[in-house]
C-alpha cells in the first residue's frame, strides 16, 4: 500500500510536524487547537464535531489520533479535563473513523507501564502510575475495540534535533554550551526516539497493514544521566573550543512532580522492527544529529 493522504488530529506537536515534513502538507492534513502552521486545520475536539474535519480532509488512507493533554502534571491536576480530551474525544473520533472504515493509528505512551521492570514487551501487563498513563490505557481499550483496522503505538520519549525545539538533547546541549551545570536524573530510564524516525515508523506501520499494539521507541534503554553525559562528550570531542558546563548526577526526587514518575519505561522494539523492517537511530546517532546543528554562541530566544 502506498500512502496517499493522512489526517493527524492533534498534529501541531513534534510528531505531527515530523509527519508533515515527511509527507508534505498536501498529503498530511494536521489539526491544531492553539498552534498554527501553514495548512493547519483549526479544530477543538471538546467543542466541535470531528466528522466535518474527517470528511473535509477527504480521500484518506488513515487517521492518526494524537490530540490530548500530554503533560503528566496537567493531567494529574485536571483529571476531568484530561479525561474529556484524552478519552471521551478520542472515543468520538474512533466512532467517526469506524463509521467510515478508516484505519486508525493511536498514539499511546510508554507510561502505561509502571517502570518497575524496564525492557518491556507489548505482552507485558500495563500498570500506569500516572493519571496520564491511566487515560492512555483507557483510550487504548476504546481503540482496540473498534471495528476497523487499528494500530496502537506505545510511544517513548521523542527527541528532535532542531536547536530550540524544547526536546531533551537539544535542550541539554544548549545549556551545556551556555556553560550551565545541568542536573539530570540517574534513576529514570527510557528508550528515546528521533522525531523523523517516529514519523517513518508510524507511516511504515500504516503501510504494512499492521494491527494491534506496537512499541514505538529507539533501540537503546538508558538514563537521563547517560544521555546527558553522551551529549557532553560529543560536544567536547567535536566542538573542543566551546567552554562547556558540567553534568551533575541527580535523582528523580530532586525534581518534584505531582505524581511519582515510573523509574524504567525502556521498551523492546522487536515487534516494531520486524513489522516495518527498519531499525531506528541509536542514541549515538541521535546525539550526533543534535550536536551537528548546535551553533556557538548559543541561540537565544527573541
Ligand atoms: N512527544 C513525545 O515524546 C510523546 C511520547 C509518548 C506519547 N506521545 C503522544 O503522541 C501524541 C503527540 O504528541 P506530541 O508531543 O507531538 O504532541 P503535543 O505537543 O503534546 O500536542 C498535542 C496535540 O493535541 C492538540 N490539542 C490540545 N488540545 C486540543 C483540543 N481541545 N482539541 C483538539 N486538539 C487539541 C494540540 O493542539 P495545539 O498545540 O495546537 O493546541 C496538539 O496538536 C500525543 O497523543 C502524546 O500523548 C508523545
């Protein structure tokens, strides 16, 4: 199957932007609520019907469900608001897609797991600690019960490589090159994934007619501290003239959150790589991609 057009409900975030870069705005129709890019269709899933958005996009090969309140602390502070968007509005979108026989790709999260074990497989039992994770799991059940083809992508932390994009490595590198000491948790592990790889893998899953739950993650499980140390080492080696800040080990408890975060949500991706015949970039490749785009003196927000 060659992908013609897709609709991304909630496509103004890092994943929707990566899909748009990959397919172009004519083949990747994105909706957003507050943010707007060229071609973004304004859509508020809490107050507007989803059917006209789907029918307006026309000739779709699939619908990606990505809209949501995605900050764990906001979900914990406003669980009812989060439920309305992350579960109820997703349910309405699922019904609309099912009625039209459209394949659904739903973006779930690594935090459906409790983080006690790490290196999770899709067959491991979810047990979310966070409200955000519980809502994702509730939405997964709705998607899984739909009478249309569905892919549930349990997604790890997505990293961009564009300076200023607010993702982990670009942010760490910007702070290090400003000479800051960065404090990073040694006891939080996950399997980071490059945004462009995430787009390719998601499109691959749609294209190969895959069905069911897939981990969407990079090949390495590692801690924030390990990622920060690799980032610093890359800059030290390739940008030796830059006066860099230091990396200081810390623990998750040093960064208070409304709910305790899972410790190790690293994911195995054997099922994903077998389905799409593609292995995503490893952490050294991600760090290099981010490092190559760093400039000195550092870019400051204007
Ligand atoms: N990024 C990650 O590391 C990561 C990891 C695991 C899972 N995921 C999942 O992947 C999906 C995409 O994540 P992301 O980081 O690219 O996106 P994001 O920046 O969290 O953005 C969420 C999207 O939802 C939209 N939205 C918010 N309120 C809405 C409403 N009332 N009606 C309709 N749309 C609304 C936002 O629109 P505006 O911004 O225009 O308001 C945005 O397009 C999410 O479902 C997230 O849970 C992401």
